[in-house]
């Protein structure tokens, strides 16, 4: 369709008799029509028409997000940053993946300049902790723990406040770009990281980013699990996959919307989660 034909089609949304059929046609055109819908939104002063256009834009963006999430999973879910960016675009459709990449790369560079090849793993972690929690002051968002923003990597990087999972994801992305053996661990009610030293006889240890990179032993993890009165499980001590991490991020986001009494958004996030289950 030409630009003129697209604009003529959108103008027919004003006609209640044909509006449902026109909406179907517009939805079939996909995300490429969104700029035209946004332009039409700016040109109208009719509140109802603006709401119809907003609903259409959201529907198209949500359909596109579902498709991209399927592609990410089917490609092996190898890029954790991309998976978290996709989740980010649910709230922020214009979020820039390259901007997120540059932010992570800047953190990597700052840590890299302070690392030395002969450093012990514990000292490598202390260096990461210094840059993340002392220089950049990343910290737990305890005041607004259930805010959806805590699940949005873009907002966490901007505000330096997040939940256990997003803080761990930033730390993990930086560590892995430095070729450090750091991985995510799915604990009940808490997400942590594990450092698996490649030195002979060295024991894995754990990192709690929600507590400024506090280093934990396996015994500490066992004690934490026992306090929850649940049975121990090998998965509480072993690395999890990128797919597991993004699933958990979606569950966190779903819970945030439920806490905020936003059932429609919670239901949409459940749809996204079902794609990865």
C-alpha cells in the first residue's frame, strides 16, 4: 500500500460501521504501520480516537514482541542481553539494544582496566564489586521492590536500582565479557551468581548482588534454603540457563503487575512467559 492509501485506511477508523473491519486490516499490516498510527494520533483531538489508535499500536507492538521472543528462543537463547532487552521492550518499545550493549561494554572496560591476569578469583570478584557497587553505586531497590521498573534492564542501568535478578544480570554480563566463569543460580526467593574457579581444587562460591556482591559459600546457601523450610535441590547450587533467567524475569514482572492491580498487563506477561515455557 502507498502512504496515501495507508492514511486513508486509518481515517476510516472514525466510522463506527466499518471500524472493526478496518482494525483487522490494519493489524494484518504489522508493525510497519505504527509510524502512521502515531502520526494520526498526533493529528486528532478526539480522545476516543486517540484511545483506539493507542490500543492498535500496543496490539501491533505486542504481536511483534511475541514473534521476536519466539525467534530468540528458537535460535537457542544464546544472547542473554537480547533476551532481557526483549522483555524491556514490553514497557519501552523504543528501547535501544545497542545503547544497553554500550552501557555493559563501558562497565566491562572499567573492570578490565583494574583486573590483573594473576589475580585470585576472590580478588577478581572484589574488583567487580568495587566498580559495580562503589563506583557506579548499583544497589537494591528496597523502597519499591515490586516496581515493574526493577525488571527493566534499561531502567536499572539508568537509576542504578534493581531487584536481585536484574542486578545479577548486569554483573553476569560484565563478568562473562571478561571471560570469568560466572553463572546465574536460581534460588527460591533470591537470584544469585556462582563463580566456578578453574584452578585445581578450588571450590565454587556464590555472589549475592542484592547485597553488594557479598560472597557466600555452599554452606551459606544450604543454610539459606533450610531457613525457608524447603527440601534442598541440586538446582539451588548449579548454573542455570539464559532461558531460565529470562523466564524468571518475566515471572517477576508478572508479579509486579499483580501487586499493582494491573491484571491486563499481568495477563500479557503471562502470554510472553508461555512462549518460553
